C-alpha cells in the first residue's frame, strides 16, 4: 500500500464507485422507511445490499490498481486497509440481508412482528451499513466518531425491535454504556485536536487523518499518550473489550439474530479499525510501543475473561457473544504487537471471524426458531430434526474454535508465530485462553446437535445458502489464501506496521 507519508495521493477518487458504494445504503434506508409491503421490503433490502457490494468491489479494484485516493476535498480517503474492510462489510451485509428474508418473514408471520417494526428493521439495517461505510472511508477523525455513533444508534433501535422488557433493557444498557464509551473517545479526539491545532491551526486539516499521519512526529507525545488512554477505553467499549464488554451479551441475546450477525461480524471491526488508526499516530508521535502494550494488555484480559465466561452461559446467543469478545481480544493483541506478520494475522483473523461468526449466528437463529427457545437446554437433536442447521452449527463451532483447516486456525497460527518473535511470554495466556474457550464451546454445542429431537421442535424454512457460502470461504482461506488477497493483506499490514 502507498503510505500517505511516503508517496503522493491521487488528487481525486473515481467518484462514481465511491459515491455508488456510500449512497446505496443511504438511499435504500430512506426507501425502505416508506415501504409498507413486507414482501417488497425483503427484496429491496437485498437489492440495495447487492448494489453496495458491487460498488465496494469496483472501489477495491480502483485502489488496488491505482493506490490510495482522496475524495471530496480530502474529506474521504481509501487505502488498502480500509477498502479491504469496506469490501468485507458489504459482503457480510449482503449475505445477512439474504438470510434475514426468511428469518424476519418467520418473525412477521409466526411471532406477529408488526409491519411498522419490520419497516424500522429494514430502514435501520441499511442506515447501519451506511454508518459503517462512512466510518471506514472518512478522512476526518471527528466524522469517524460521528459515523460510529450513527451505526450504534441504528443497532440500538434494532436490538429493541421486539419491545419486550428484556430487549428494551438490553438496548438501554447498550445505549448507556456505548454512550459513555463514545464520550471518552470524543475527549481523546479533542486532545488530538489540541496538539494538532498547534501545527495546522483551527482548521479541518487538524482533524484530517492523512495530514495527521504525515506530521505525526510533530505532535506532542505526552498529549498523544493521554489521548490514546481515552480512545482505548472509548473505542474499546465498542470493540467489546473487558471490562467494558457487559453490553455485548445482552444486545446479542435480545435482538433479532441478523442483528447479532452484523454486530459481531461488522460493528466490532469498525471500532477496532478506528483504534488501530489512532495507534498508528501514537506510534509515530512517541516513537515507542506504549499504545501497543496497552492494546496487548486489554486484548489478553478480554481473551481470558471471555473464555472463562463461556462456561457460565445458558443462552446460545449470549455464549457466542462471549466468543466474539474472545476473538476481538485476539485481534487487539495482533494489532498491539504491530509487526507486519502480526498485522497480517490480525487482518486475516478479522476476515475469517466475520465470515464464521456471522455464519454461526445464521444457524443459531434458525435453531432458536425451530426449538422455540434460545436456552441451550431446550435445543436438542438438531442434526436429526434439520441436518443442515445441525451440521452448520457443529461445523461453524469447529471453525471458530480454531480447528484446521479452517481460516481461524491459519490466522491463529500466524499470530502465535508473530508472538513468539516479539513477546514469547504471551504464548502461555494465549494458549490457555484458547483451550478454555474450546472446552466451553463444545461442552454446550455437542448436546444441542446430537441426541433425540426435542418434543417442542417445529419445522422452519431455513435459508442455508449464506451459511454454506461463509463456511466455504473460511475453509478456502484456511487451505490457500488467494494471491490477490494475500497481497492485499501484505499492503495493509505494511501500512499499519509503519513499513
């Protein structure tokens, strides 16, 4: 990847692909807010998600061929790091939209979800995707903060969709904790503006990431360390790092399952992306690994606490939410180590986790509908009742637990290799956390997929295509990473590592 510090940036982004990608979910959300016919809404949601994915592919090809680009007078910026995440986000958004059709149709017809809440679901889903893409592509660290808050507010409304006391409580907890976190992140952003304004004055340049990166060595190190402390807590809340993680299991447990898929597979990625961008500035400003050490500490703590918490769960969606915390901890460790190999491992892990975890939530949603409950002791005999759902849950659990030859095993192996090179003492807590998590997952999943079918089980129409696609891609990335994708990871890893 062309680093903004070492090479010129093209004057203008091919505005057609950029505008197409960013505006598709915004227009789709506005249209779906006024679409009263449910069946049309299901189709429109998929169509606009497909359009967003198409735009992201065109945008990615432009960046990979030409290099980093700016757009709209420098307010937006794309490089190998964020355009990779734009493509991943739009792909998972598309498959989740395809999955959510039969899932939400069941909620509408069988569980009596009102039409106006179905409209709210589809509109907020597209608004969430818009907020994600805005956060990934903006070149302004203030707008980056706003975009993450926009995506958060959209998911708050989605978590509370059923309007049960439990879902409203979960949404309120999510809103309060995330709001406190984002306020701390705002204060960290203000501190960066405090030091950058001494260079650029009180202008937009003082909040422009490419300008900050180019002049990072001139920023005051002490202020940058203070800023990163607030940013770590603020964005760490959105990542789901311990001890700021308590909103995540409740939000997963009470919201619609497609929301759980995009929360784990997408929103957490945006928060981590933002934190890594700030780490890059702090590293250049201080000339030390202080930010990386802080990330390693919180990542390791999250891994161990989440692994132990897996053993105490009764709700299947809450259990897999702790698995998400575990894996976000691993990614935080990888980017905290900060070497090219570690960053490569972190990017690969981000990809396979998004694919596998969203695929798992797809199977979990159908399993909960078939068994009429999310309580794990009431989910039995899935393989006999619906082989696709049962085998999907079992294969997905094996993949997320790090079984070879799935991609999670490959990314974890690369992370272990990078850790041995830089922080050998980290191997013990890493291995301990992964083994404890492995035991917790299979302790609960095995009785759910095998045995006699529960008497209360009903037949549901399951859409297995997105599940098969996600797990097949995760398997492919474990067996052989395509050359173009590996090159993509290498460019982004070199940029993050400061190479």
